[in-house]
C-alpha cells in the first residue's frame, strides 16, 4: 500500500544509534508497515510543560500533581487526548505556560493557543473552541518520550532539530503518541496526520505539508479515523495520486461478513473529483509475533491491512 520501509535508502530512514534488539530497529528489519496505526483521538489538548516527564507524563512531571488526575479525568469524559509539549533541545519557552486545543475533525481543523496562570485553570476553561488564538501554521509534534520508550527519544530528538532546519515554524517535543516501534513518530496539527519512521532531516515532510499534501512514504494515517478508513484512504492515495490533505474524504464505512477466522473486511467509500471511490480492504493478524515496544514482556501479533479492490464510480450525468 505504501513503499516498504525495508526498501528505504539509508538517507530516508530515521537516525539515532540503537542496539539491534530495540523495537524500532526490529520493526525496520521486519519491514513492519505503519499503515492504519494513527490514534483514534479527534481532539487534542496540548499542555506546555518543560522539564522531565516520567512514564506517565502528565502524572509524573512538574505539572501540578493535585490537578493532574482531575485534568486526566476531564479529558477522558470529553473525549480529548492530553499531550505534554515542550520546545526542542531542552530550551524553555518564553513562559512555559502555553496550552492549546486542537480539533482535527475534517472541515473543522483548528489549533487555538492560549496561556494559563495556573495549571488549575485547565479544569475550568472551555474546550469548545471559544478560547485562544487560532493559527494557520502547521504544528509538528515529535514524540521524544524516552521514559516511555528509549526509541522515541533517540529517534525523535534529532528529528526535531531537522524539522527546525527544514523551515517548520512550530516544532514541539511531545509525550507518548503510540506506535513506539515506528519511531520517529510525528503528529501534524491541525489536520491530525500521523507519521512514523520519519528521516532525521524531515525535509520531505515539511515540504509536503507546505504544499498542502501528505508525505505518503511515512504516513501512518489520520487521527480520529477508523483503522479501516485509514488503510483504504492510504491505498487510494497511492493508486490515484491524490495527496492533498483534504483529498478522499470518508463518505461511508461498512463492515462486511468475515471470510474466515481472524479475518475482517470493510467496504470504504471515499469522495473524489471523479466520483465515489469504493475500496474493499481486508485485515488479518500478523503472521509473526514480536515485541512491539522496548518494554514489552512477551511477543504480540498486530493487524495487517490488505487492499482487495478499488473502483471509481463516476457521478450520474
């Protein structure tokens, strides 16, 4: 569906020296495809918090520990995912008190930044998009959460410097994004596109989004979309060459009868200038089991995605 990471030249692979047993190294060796692995969140709360983060970043940081569990509970109830952010390289921001609410819903995509005097303000401030200054500048959030997985720090930190050098105006280190074995991982807001195994210079990623396009070779998917829809859209992008961030919107998703144990199929309808694009996609359990994070205690299987067919139906005259 996308070029295999195993086929990438060294210049197009993530950097950082890691021993061969690390999860991100083994994922490259196996050629694991990151397709359809973007997280389910549509709305994100970004909380600037310089300094160290423990494994549970919000609860193990310099953020007010009397507020942290209450903020986590509010976010769960509201369906908002919390990400701690900090400027690259350990550099303190001007205040260290910025926060933002990002909404990646197609047609709504926004990031609104504000500042807080105290952490407790985040328990009361509205999360309906009425607070903060909107920005049209793409924000690149790179997972560097080494306390969660060493691969994220070793792969992610050089990438933040590469993105800055490539001209990205808003670059942040962020806490755990998921998919540790695909480090370096990047979330681009406000569109919600998630990337994995991004090369250290980040040049092609920044250039693609500057054109209003996705960087297909490293695309994991779009956050907030069901995995089947992510996989179908990625296949359609590759087949039809439609790379615009808003191209191929989801029209309909139907779960089809299973052809066998452990196999699932979906019919996914996407929009296009030439009519509806119908993709049939199949998901199966991976043939191999492996450690999917550096902290994993036992091997696990994951879902793999396989396109079955693609048809474009021209609109009625």
